[in-house]
């Protein structure tokens, strides 16, 4: 299993969720976050915003579904501008379901 953490533009949330659902990937956690990348924020007039609002999606998928999820997120989140986001993938050793006590490895 893999854990995917995707940091995307908040305005792309609907597009990304629809694309994931079209690939039959439904389970996820969404977290509003602040951050910045290489551009170190943005300047509007005299005001500099060093941290920008982003959305982090946390998704756990089977190994064979990982590339499908990454492709869906990449396609739907793309604008071609700085700040489109990042996708991080980590291995998952075990997953426990609280309600049933079921374990997945």
C-alpha cells in the first residue's frame, strides 16, 4: 500500500476530486494548509504574501492503484504556473480500521 500526499491549489479541488472519482478512488482526507515553494510567496502591490493557501489531500491506495491516482491528480491539478503543487508518495506498512479492527498490509 502507498500513502499519497498531494499539495494542490484550493481552486483545483473539485477538478481533482472528480478525476479521482472517475478512477474509482474515493477515500481521502483533506486538510487546508499554508505553504510556499521556490517562488517564496507572491507580491501584490506593496504587500508580500510569503505563505499561500493550499489544500493537502491524503490518500491511501493499493500499490497497483498508485500510478493511476498520481496521474489523475497531476492531470486535474495542472495549470502550468508556479504553485501547481507537489505529490509525495510513501510506503504504508499497515492500516487498521478502528470500527472493525481489520488490518491491511
